[in-house]
């Protein structure tokens, strides 16, 4: 009569193999679901929220053609002083543009004239034209305070808050006046909001990158364990069904130390992950420790490094870590009322525990069960 170790018949052995293959499928399903978080794929791009900025003074960009310029070797000095004062003439801004354009045609290398016309364009609320003239003034004279000032004010009109602030602060270092301070006072709140917004999403992207790396590491470890499980447990047992060979205990003995000696703390995110880990520990007759923690817990931050150190010291013990805010179902199942808490288990059942930041007790009990 065909039979297997322990008195099981061949069809009972088939059922065992099928059940163990289902465990492999569970591991694979967990790996496929590891890239999902709260119903969203983990690889989704972070969508930035809209910023509420004060844009009451922002205008639509002007599209007027550039003004004419003269030849660079033409020189005209006669009316420069009067023309640079034209922007102050109330109600005659368009006339001032014409006069300044004529002067620039006759003296195209004057940074003063370009900056003066830029100031008129600012008063006319034509920021693009003002920026062109301010750029021209700064190409001629890189220390033109008025060039930086007008370009900064024009960029503020377009809602380019950070660029505007840079130009205005540079203008202030060259030649400060009250108007620069007034404009900076108005746009600085927007600049601060933008900087804080950028820092927030830079931090989120960095955290996403770190979590992705951790998930990839966990996925690789799960794949390795699944392969070991299939190659050294399921496959030999299936061969036994066909060939009726000797039990596979000797094969498992050779792989057993490798399975046990991870020497790392394994993070648990879901109840099914915990069940898989505890099942694996039971099969290899290992003690598993469940460390319940929380990011807001001060004593947990004290015990965390010790727990990691002990994991490397006792490779025969399975060290698990569960964040009670992330894996609420696991915390509820184990009736966690305070953290840090350490539960010692064997064959899926609790055999001991340490509650609180008691380093001496934790080390003593790990030495007791992991020696």
C-alpha cells in the first residue's frame, strides 16, 4: 500500500502539497500588492496641490513688438537728463516712450535710457516690454540698480515671484529705495509660500524614494524565501509522490540554517504578511518576536536601535516590527494598548512578552529563547 511519512496516504500528501503551493501564491500576491498603498499604485506620481497666492496685481503679458534701437556707434548726449525724468510726467507716459525711443535710437549704448524706458513700461503695466529694456540696460551695465529694480517689478506683474524677489534684492544692495522695500513686502509672502510648498513636496518625493527602496528590498527577500520554499519543500515532496523516495528531512537540514539566519528586522504592513512570517517561523521551529511600535512614541525610538542590534546577534530568532498606526488590524488582533511592546511566539502562540522600554528584560528574554 502506498503511504508517506507519518502514515499519510498518497492522496493526503497531494492535498498537503496543494496547500503549500497556495502559500506560495499568497506570497506572490503579497509581492504584487506591495506596490499599492491605500488603493493607489505606489508608483503614482505625487500630485501637488494648488497654492493660494496673492495675484491681485498680476497682469496679462503684453505682446507688443520690440522698440527700435539705433546703431551702437551713434552718440547723443543733449537731452538725456530730461528724457530720464519723463516717466514722472503724469498722463504723458506714451509721449515719454516716444521721446525715450528717439533718444535710444541716437544713443543705443546708454543703460540709463533703457532703464528709464523700462520704468515707463512698468507704469504702463507692460511687463514684457519692461523686461526687454531692463535686460538691455543690464547687458550694457551689469551694476544698473534701476535695471534690476524695473525687471523685478515687471516680473512681479507676471507672477514670477521668486525671480522678482531676486532682482529686487539685488537692486536694493546696489541702491535701496522705499519703492523696492514696498514691493518686496508685498511679494515676500508669496515667495515664502512657494518655498515652503517646494520643501514639502521635495520631502514627500524623498520619502517616496526611500519607501520604494525598502519595498524593493522586502520584495526581493520575499521572492528568495518563496524560491527556497518551492525548491526545498514543495518540489522534493512532489517528486516523492511520483518516485516514492525517502523523506526530505535531510535536504531541509542543509537549507535550514540559511532560512533562519537573516539577522535583520522585518517590517510587517498587513495581517497576511504577519501570518506568512509566523507560519514560516513555525515550520523552521523558530521563535518569532513581534515588536509593536509607533513613529510618535519616544521610548520606541530608544528601543529600536537595540532591537536591530539584537536581530544581528540572534539570527535564529525571527525579529518582526509592526507600526500600530500602519497595521491597525494586527494591533487590534493582539490587543495592543501601549507601546513599545514585545511578544515572543513559538508555533504561532505567545510564550512571553515585554511591555515598555525595559532594555535589560528584553535582552535577557531574547538570550533565553534565542540561545
